[in-house]
């Protein structure tokens, strides 16, 4: 992908042919550039009637997602503060 004005713009990696066994060969140069290797597992997502998306399956899902959802759950400190507030509310409910 190329970066244009801060936006990732896809670029054509090559062309291939679908075989009688529904197989395709991916352009070797691009696969090397991506670091994809023989035996890598690929997730296939259907985007439209004429478009598929290939994503290399992570070896470890936890490593792949580590740190990527911080905008959803907040910082570590914010999470600790929330948990402590929740725990405090339990003792307040029991006392009340």
C-alpha cells in the first residue's frame, strides 16, 4: 500500500488466474515484501460479489490484538480506577 496524504491507498500487486481446482498463485515478490511464507494460514473474507480479502492468520491471537483496543477500554490506570469503584460499590450495597 502507498501512503498519500496520510491515507493508505491500495496498489495492484499483480494478476493471477483461478485454476480448475479453485486455486490461485499469489505474486512471489509481493509475498516476500509482506513476509508471508509457505504454510501461512490465510483468512478469506468476502467483501462483495467480485472481491475477496486475504488476511494472514496470526500465530497467536493475543499477540495480534495486544494494545490495539486501548481506545475502547481506556488506559490501564482508568481500568484499575473503574474496577476499584465497582468493588467499592459492592461494599456500599452490602452495608446499605
